[in-house]
C-alpha cells in the first residue's frame, strides 16, 4: 500500500485517539481502530510478526524487513498511541475525578454511535449472527459488572495483567484499562507511569507483547473464516459495555485503601456516589469503588443531596461523542 507522509500523519492521529480511549477505564482503543478504518490492517500486521521477518532481515536487509513488517504503519500508529496514552492518563485521571458525569457522557455517546458503525459492516444476518451478538453483549455486560480486585504489584502479576489487558485493548467494546481495574493493576501501572518506574513499565510491556502476538493471530483467523459472526460478537461487546460508561452511578460497595476491607458505601457516607464524596472532600485515595449500579439522573441527584445531575451538559457531551465517531469514520472511509 503506497502512502504519503500526510497519510501516516492521519494514522498517528488515529493512534492518539486510540491511546486516549485506552487510558480511560471503560473505553476501548479497539473501537476507535475499527471505526477509523484501520482495525483489520492492524490485526493483520501484528499477526504477521514472526520468525520469517527476522529471516528477511538477515537475508535481505533492513529495508525488506521494514516493508514486510508494515513498519511505517506500526511506527506512526504506535507513536500516536504512546504519546497519547502516557499524557492522557493524567488528564483522564483529572477529568474522571473532577468532572465524572461529563467525561463519561462523552464516552457514552462515542460508544453508542460505534454500535451502528461496527454493526453495519455485518453483511448477512442469520440465527448464528444474532446469537453471537447476544453472547457478546451478555459477556461484556458481565465483565463490566465484575468487582475490582485488590492492588497487586508482583512482577509476574504485572506480566499477566499486561497480556490480558492488551487483548482487551484491541477488542472493540472491551476496555483494556477497565480490565486493569478489575485485575487490580490500574493504579500500579498509572503510578509507574507517573514515577517513571521503568522496571514495572517494562514488565507490563513484555506481557503486552506476548498477549498481542498471540491474540492477534486468533483474531486474524476469525476475520478470515467467520467475519460476520466475529463482527456480531464485537458489536455485542460494544453494546454490553454501555453499562460501564453510563454517567450516573450509585456506589454499592467500596474498598478502604489502607486496610483493603470491602464495606458498604452507606457505612462510609450519607451520599450515594463515591465520586461525589471524593470531589467534595478532595480525597481520591482513601476508598476505591468495588461495585456500582447505573441510575437515572433524577435518582443520582436525590441520593447525593439533590446536586445538579448536569443532564443538559451531559447530553451535549454525548452529542460531542457522536460527532467524534462520525469524523473518525469519515476519515477512515476516505482512506
């Protein structure tokens, strides 16, 4: 595929969008890749990384190796992802802490319209396609409802977390960052990036490489042999993940950071949502959400001393999420 420099700049921007999405627990960079038209090329490129590449390097030189590896594509995309992921983790942390309703509204809108754009690529609907859609939706809904584990920074655990999370990061609808939250490794990794702990970052990266090279081959095979069914499962994944990014939440149980004890949130505060308590006290470390339920804006206001649920601004951010996906899809289609 012959590309100009401007094409690789666009790919890097798509990488920026993927990195920003993957930095947020609940949003998948795979969804962004799919909508922006680079998903199958990404999966194919990754799955083609094998020993034959290094034989090409040995026998034919670096230029042939780079071409076979689709190196320009990977370099442009990874540059965008890495820059965005590292920088956006801090911004995402701030937005989730101080403007949770608005940031989740944006991503809710983004994911809702993604269902349409991924689903419309299914060319044939039959019983197995509908079954795959339902299975994908139920699976994602179940995963996003799992309670988070306690933190774990053991080297082998970080390796394992990297392998599992990267698989989720390339699956539309399943958030790699949210998988890290469930595994109890999100804070460990975000702290490692903040403190530039190269050992922990390196362990996570090694696990990610192992998981990526393995899982991409499975995805490539599925796309080549069961494309409609695979698309249906991915559409279901995206639909099922909506529960996680719904902006208005009621906190059921939390974990005390110091003791690791899981308690009902009602024993901690008379408010109904941990993020509201954290913002009012400016304390985001003492407790972590374990289980939460989605509620309507009216109930969200009632359980939090009748605060403004920000319904109208939230709708505006949802629309902004819609428009973001339309722009990405338009760019992907044009290419």
